[in-house]
C-alpha cells in the first residue's frame, strides 16, 4: 500500500504528460503542416461600419491562421469615409500582405473603393472592371467649374499626366476646398507608399476620373490584371512587398488554396441595422411599442419589442455619421407624440410631427452610396406619425362630444323620485342615491322630477314635461 501511495504522484505526472503528448503535438503539427492558404475577404456593396468590422476581424483571423496572403475582393460604389479610413488603417497595419482585387467582371471600385485599392500591397483588377470617381461623397454633386460627367476613359496620354496644378473652383466654399485637398493628400500618400500613379489618383479625386482595368494597368495605377484568383496568385508569385514596420516579404502564392471568410451573424445584423432606413424604422417601432405598452399596461410584448427596437436603432445611429441636432429634433418630436397619447391636445401632436420631419431631413450628414434615407421611408414614417396624431385627435373629439359621466354636469337631466317635500325643499332619489333637493315648485312624494342642476351637494329639480307619462321608479 505504501509503495502504491509513493507511486501515485508519478502516475499523475505520467498521465498529465500523456495528455499533453496526446493533444498538444497534433495541434502544433496542424499549425506547421497545414495547407498554405490565401484567405479572401469580400467587400460587396456600400462600405460602412459592418464592412470595417468584417475586414478587421478577417485580418486578425488571417494572422492567427498564418495565411500567406489576404485577397480583398472589391465590388463597391463607395461608402462612408470613416469606415474607409478604418479599413485602410487595418490594411496598412496588417503583417500579412493584402491583395486588392476588383472582381468579378462587371464590378467596380468607385469612391472609397479606389482609396482602399491604393492602400493594398498589390492592386489587381479583373477584365471588364473599373475604378475611380474618388471625389469625397460629402462634397456632393460634381463641383462647380468641373465637368458634370467627367470622361470615364481618358486618353492614354492623359493617364499619367500631372494634375498637380488643379485647384478647386473659386465658387467653392472653404469647407469643400478643405475636404478636397485632404482627400487629395490622403490618396497621394497611399500612392507614394505603394509606388503607384499619384497624379492620376489626384485626378480621380478632383475630376472624378475613372479607368478600365487595362487602362489602369498601363497608367501604373494597378499591378496586375487577372481573370480569377488562381491566375492572380500565379501572376503575383515571386513579388516582394513591404509589410508592417518596413520589412520586405517575398510572395510565394502560386498554387495556394483560396478560402473565403464569411461574416458572422453579428456582422450581418450590423450591416442590416446600420442602413439609415432600417435605423429610422427601428426607432419608430421602438417608440410605438412603448406607447402601446404605456397605454395598455401588462401587454408586455409591445414593451419588450419596442425597447429592443429602440436600443438597436440608437446603436445603429451611434455608428453612423449623423447630425445630433437632427436626432434631437426627432426624439423631441417622438416625445411630443408620447405626451399626446396620454394628454390629447392635437397641438402637441402636430408639433411632434413637424419636429420629427425636420429632424429626419437633418439627420444624416452625408449622402454616401448606400447610406441615404429613402423618400419612401420618410413618407411612410411621416404617415405613421400623422396617423397617430389623427387617431388621438379623433379620440379627443369624441370624448369632448360625449356627455359627461361624472360630476355635476353628469346629473343634468336625470330623473329623480321625490321622497319627501316641504316648503320648496326635501329629498329625492337619483341614480339609486338619496339627495337633498330644492325647487321653485311643490311636489308630492312619489312624483318623478328632473334634475336641472347641482348646487354643492343639493340637487335643483324641476317638473318634467312628460311627468304624467313617466310614472314608475326612476332608474
């Protein structure tokens, strides 16, 4: 027994070592001998907070899985500047080379997509694609003094031409000039970092210029034209790129297995609720849910749904570039509507409708692709708000036209039975209660009279016009 006890620690240590040997080596071996990967991230559609989060998480995953390269496939009309800058910052900080690839055929990398493509370590396009039109979306429509529809296929001799001397038109305000110059400086810095055509990049910002895949290759804007990821990896094999910290990395990409990283459910949910139209609808659902819950306590479901929708709507607005004065007006309008539901005045309802519409018009600072309020949604929201005002107004009108049910006015015209009467006063029974009464006439006990008015706790009664036909106990 003593020998067994002495061996117990050894047996425990042996079991622990066996467990480590069983589980750890295969994991390490899997890391070392795993198939070399090229992870693909798709940006398909407008660039927003959900896109930036997806790219950030995908780059972290690529680093953890020791991917050789990351292919950032672009097909976007542009998007929010804040999200674009987040993506570019993550690409520039990535220890793994990021290959920007505008694909498939028919795709484009416009506006923010052009900046992102310039930031990638290797820029590529599929045949039949285009990039450019990188004027900041906050500036709005084509700038004064510039062509309304710039040539999207400039002459070959123009593609590499310098446009450094271009300046904003005199009619532009200071803010527009600042934003344009900031965007130009930003894209030129990316072009110089990656050794690409900086002059055309500036032209894409100032003149919204655009290029096809082959024209972009000839102009030195991109590095490769490839029909599919396999051809792309074969063409960039052997290139040397500079990654984080200035270190050079030799690309060995031929024959890599391409795996697409799909966004998780949270990112998909984020991409839905950060649509301004969905965010406004969530706010309305939340407010109406709370109104129904407050007016019908105990229903529970409207309160739960309304609270969740309201919080999701506010979270989405927090991620979007909004004008807080517009948000304050919207919330003020909705607050007026809540008060209107409990204290009908109609004036509060109309004021709430006006504040809500003004706030909706002011809410979003930019009209970026995919991030603008649809007129249909604004109209629907306005109709719903107006419907609430009309509903409350009609209820108020009906309540005011309905005869009073309490107080002295409610007694007016009610029949009463005389219990006793002497010298112009006595007692009557009305509504099943005994009341002190007085009147200018003489009544006999048992006679049915009519309440004319109420004075304090005394009923003023008078003879009914149809007293002869109204015999019997009053109700």
